[in-house]
C-alpha cells in the first residue's frame, strides 16, 4: 500500500475515533494528526481543515453504506422484498460498524451546517426507497412523500437511540420486522404490515424479549420540570428580530429605583432571559447563539444573566422545560373534554399543533435546535421525546380493544411525527401545522388500532 494511502487511512480512522469519543467541538487538526501518528503538515496535505476532514470521511462512509443498501434493494424482485433486503443490509452494517454509525448519526449533529446538508442529502436517498411504495398503489398521488419521510424519521430515531446505547439490548437485525411493519403499513395496509412481523430473517438471529415502554405520569412530569424556570407567556414573533421587544412581549423594567418587590424583579428578568433565549436560538441555532445576543434580546446585562444561569446550556434547558410545561397544560386541558381515548389522542395532537402554529419559533427552538446542538442538549431532548408515547397512551383501553406494539415501534412513532412537523416548519409553513393533524393521528394510532380504524378516527375531526 502506498505510504500516502496508508497515511490517509490512519487519518480517517483518527477522525472517526475522536468524533466518537469526544465530538466535533473537542477536536482539532492537531489532535487528529496526533491520534493518527503523523505530523500536522501531513494532515493538511490530505484535508483543507477539520471540517473538510469530517465531511470527506462522512461522505466516504455514507456512500459505502448507501451503495450497499441500494444494491440489496435493486437485487430483489419487488418493492416490499427489496425494502426488506435493504433493511437487513443496513442492519448488518450497523451491527458490524458501531463506531462509524455513531460518528454518522449522533456526532454529526454538532459538525456544522455543511455536515447537516450532506447528512440530509444522504437520508433523502433512504427516504426514496420507502417512497417507492407509492408505486404499489392504484393512485400513487393519494399518499405524499411526507409519509415516507415520517416513516424514515421513526426508523432513524430508533437508530440514533441505539447508537447512543439507550436502546434495547438487541441485535440490529432483530429490529427489522418491526421497522418493516412501519414502512409497509401506509402503502399495503395493516395485514401486509402485520405479516412482516412473522417473516423469518435470512439467517438465524437471536432476539431478546421486547420490553414494553412503561413510564408513569409522575416520571414524565418530572422529566419536563427538572430544569423548570418560572412560567412566562411564550410569545416570540416570527417576523421580529431577536432583539425586538414586541417579539419578546416582555416589558423591560424602568431604570433606577423602581420600588418593585424583589420577587417580581427576579421573575421578570428570568422570564425575559428565557424568551430571549428562545428568540435567538430559533433564529440562529443553539451553537451560533451567544450569551451576549441573549442578553441583548432580553434587555439585561451579562452580569444579570450569570446571576440566574451558569451557562447558555442551563438557560436553554430552563426555557425548554418551561415550554414543555406550557404545552402539557394545553394538551391536558384539551383532552379533559374528551371521554374516549382515541378522541383524547386527537385532542392532544390538535392542541400541540395549534400551540406550535401560534408561534413557529417555539417549534424551531424545541424540535429543530436541540437536534443540531451539542450532545448533552440532544440527549436531553431525546429523553423528553422518549416519554411522549407514554403520555399519549394514558387512558388507553387494554387488549383486545387495542394492540400493544413493541417498545421499538412505540418509541419510533414520535420520531416520525416530529419529522413531519419539522419538515413543515423548515419549509416556512409553521402557521399551517394544524393541517398535519390527520396524518399524525393515523401515524400514531395505526399500531394500536390497525390502519382501517386509525384512518376513520383521523378523518373524523373533533
């Protein structure tokens, strides 16, 4: 092997190793070169800089993975068989390349906008394989591409969870039947999807018993309140800038000695800091947002900021928990008016969409920004998302009135629903989020009721 090729391979292995262990923000060209056992000059002979190195390594591995999956898909005789073959090919890759998978899923969240764009391009090729299921329908236009994106969002959510080591202790291949259930159901119906759960894998695979998701309401409330700050009326105008007082809807205190009670001053300042954080992070993203910008948006000094929060991250978590608590109150109130469980689910989803549509910056802040922030923020976000299923299942009738999907299917539902919401917000259509209600209702209820009944509920608005 030529020396330059061997040198390149060592550098690429170092990039994957350091990204997996530390994350992008803790890496430098020098640390990569040191890990590879070469000089920094050799690093720059192969790459323009750290970002270029990460992007090139990511591109090579994703092309390898995508080529493997697409080849397996093309070799089969039908869409369904091809999708299953592709799923097993992907699962084998995930099982045999855990560091590369963690590098490409978990760690790429913090590697910058170019990395996000490259990752999105790769993921859309995977969505294409699912979206080809529309060719199985008499009228392919009856289902939009958003369904495939929602299904893939569910699958990707489970992959990221597993890459973080927070999934069930099972082989990647053992998830394939459940993921095929999710992918096949919108196009071929519940019976064909249910059949996927009984189709044996192409080789013997040991499967652990699925553990159902069971979290108490108390645990869920604790999760959203563990960093709660005092309540504020969330209102961040989409049109206004980060420093626009009208956008924040929080009046600044008059200068000098105003004679107001200390408790009022404290809450007012914390509320403004929370609103300022929402405005700045929604506009710029978590990584690009600075404490100086947050203070300017809130109309307080940096000294005041540090009197309440030790870091930008702590302030972010406080604002995030407050939004979650407000949303919980709104959905609880909506569901209280309904007696039937399915109608409660519809009411909670409707209230959630209306809450976010009234202020799309809240969706940008709470659903988009955390996934592109550092690992600690993304991890907290996923912990919260993993508790959402339990909340929506509250009051669910026992079998045989409902089915009990596995944890893998149940948890992945949230990823699919979030993917549809994020897609609409990023298309600058946040005001129209309530239009997603039928899709979200069908997506969530199908594993519990079957597609026919779920569609009926989705088409019968409150």
